C-alpha cells in the first residue's frame, strides 16, 4: 500500500519487489480492511489478494535442510564446530551455541 498525497489516494497492489520507505506490505486480511483518510479514494490494483503458498524451491530447500540435520544427528557430520569468536564476513560464530 502506498499513499499518493497529491491525489488524496491510497493505492493497494501486489507486494513490493524492493524496499520502499513510503510503501507498506499488508497481509490479505488487513488489505481488505484498509480505510483511507476521510475524503480519500482507494485504488485496488489486485482485486483478489490471496496469500502466497510455498514454492517448489522453498519446499525443496526445507526438505534438504531437514535431511541435512538428520545426517548430522546420526553422526554423518559434526554437529558443532569449536571456534572461538571467529568472524566470517558479517557473521560471528559464538562458542557453545
């Protein structure tokens, strides 16, 4: 949802592909309940906003993650790495977690 202040219009459409500081991502329930300021118009670009389901890629990644965790638990891979506060890019490994 974005507001066009000059036109006194609230525009509802599909989720933004990139971050927009002036746009708001709403779930389907809240998108249906939008009440614009008094005297404003609402334009709905996607008349039927339905919740997105999981894609095949997401499901495959989830299944692989579960399989990988199962291999680790069965001793296929080490379940922890003893690293003392090393950094990898912007991530930090914390011992004991």
